[in-house]
C-alpha cells in the first residue's frame, strides 16, 4: 500500500478509524502533550469519535467532554466521558464553563470553516488554556510527488483523504491558527503509520524499522517528511 493510502486515525466521526498506539503516532504525541495527571482539569475533545483519547484522559483524572456528530453512542464509549452531539459545521454548541485543554484530533481539515471553529474554541478556553491539535501535512514528500506527476488522488483515507476539505502545508496551518488569534508554541512531527497499512506485520521488526526511519526523517526535515504535525497553541 502506498504512503498516500495510510490512515491518520481521525476523531471527526466514529467510522472505521482506530486508536493509533505506535510510538511515533499522532495519538501518542497528543496524549503526551497533556500532563500525566489530570487533577480534575477540564478537557474538550472536539470530534471525539469512539472516545479513544477521551477515555485515556478520563482515566488519568481529567474531566472530559466529547463532541461528535449526532447518532448512536459508539459501542464501548467511555461511561465517564460526557458526550454531546453536534455537527461541527455549525460550530461548537453552548457549553457550560471553560476548559484547560481543547483537543482537535484530525478535525480541522474536515470542516468548511476551520477558522470559525478555532474562534469558537478560543471562546471556551480558560485563562492560560491551550489547543492541542493534529494536522495532516500536505507538504509531505509523497503529496508533493503526486502533484509533481500531475496526480491528485481521491482516496478513502490518508494524505489524499477524499473527506479532507483543506490541504495545508506548515505555513498554511500557522496562518490559519493566527487568523483565529492563536500562536503555535510547540510542534511535534509524526512519522508515517506504516503498521496501519501492513496490519499483519504491524509488530514486526521491519515495520518498526520503517516507522522509526520515517520519524527520524520527519524530525530532520519536518516540512518535507512529517506525516502530521501535533501542535500546542495558546493565545
């Protein structure tokens, strides 16, 4: 399977997406971006899907509210997470109180007005609160190669996911956050999740080596080899 067909697991809808447990995955870095102990601090998980991230944070002592598309509660959704139904194209719903952290895991590229959604997020952040988001990199070498060859695939998943409405390189993401009044304080690149494309060999030494190499390249040249950017942004 080609790199462009690999899947960044998304929290935008429940669907077929899964929690990525790899050491260089966006979900791993998203969870590491929050303190290990929640201490009752409030987290808003925008586009929480099956509650993969929400459940982990609730177990760590955070008070978590998740927002996702209207529909049946996903099987296995954590009972200790509040779930609110909302089409994010309409912005955030009315929420009680403010939040120390807002997660936007693979969400912003899926909505027509990500700038408006970010402004809604800003309105519910507590003083000193931050947004933690994972963002696909349309400047990745695989993406650039396809465009250079005159191709723009419409794939089920991956960098050319047909449900993506926006395709930003690093500078585009920086400008988007700035337009909503945010500054990006930290950025962590992720590697290509090779194991998701080769599940039969996911734990094998060759796959682990390929994921390590992808992450090493991403760290060395973020704009060209990062598969996703995990950012922490404040105001």
